[in-house]
């Protein structure tokens, strides 16, 4: 009877050993899964950081694009304004040319005869200059 009790205890202990071995195997599997989970979390964090940096870069690029578009619009507006100014100036020049007295040259005048200037004489300096108009080079006076 003692022997039967001992054998039963041995069987129970063997069952407990088998359960503990299974538990140990499960624990190893859990450790492998936990290390895989940790690696995945690290990769996820890295991807989130990369995505955040990429998003910042894209926002900066879109901001720069908006600035460039605004500058382009401003430049185009200035070009249109300058074109309008040119058009107005051309029109004024055409008006002045139309009102200006026409210059007629007769064949009887000699080519050496003096021609009256087409500018106002009040702006012309009448005092004689001390400079030689035929000189090739002028040098500054030493004081």
C-alpha cells in the first residue's frame, strides 16, 4: 500500500514536472514574442519620427511654394504696371511728335550754313570754355 501511495506521488510529481516544462517552454515563447514586440515598437517609433520629419519638410516646401507664387504674382503685377507706363509714355511721345513743328530743309541752303538749334537757349552756357575741343586727353590740374 505504501508503494502504491509512493507511485501515485511519483506520477503526480512527474505530471507537475511536465507542466513546469510546458510552462518553461511557454515562457521562452513569451520572451521571444516580447523581444519581437520590442523590436516592432522601436521600428514603429523610428517610422513615426521619419514621417514627422517628412511632414515638416513638406510643410516647409508648401510654404516656400506659396511665397514663390506670391512673389511671382507681385512681379507680374509690376510688369503689367511697367507695360502700362511704357504704353502711356509711347502715347505721350506720339502726342508730342504730332504737335511738334515739322522741320523742313530747303535745297537752296548750303550745307555749311548754321542751323538754328531745336532746344531752348536758356539752358545753354554762353561763357567761353578754357578747354580745347581738339585735345585728345585732358589731365587734371595740380594744386
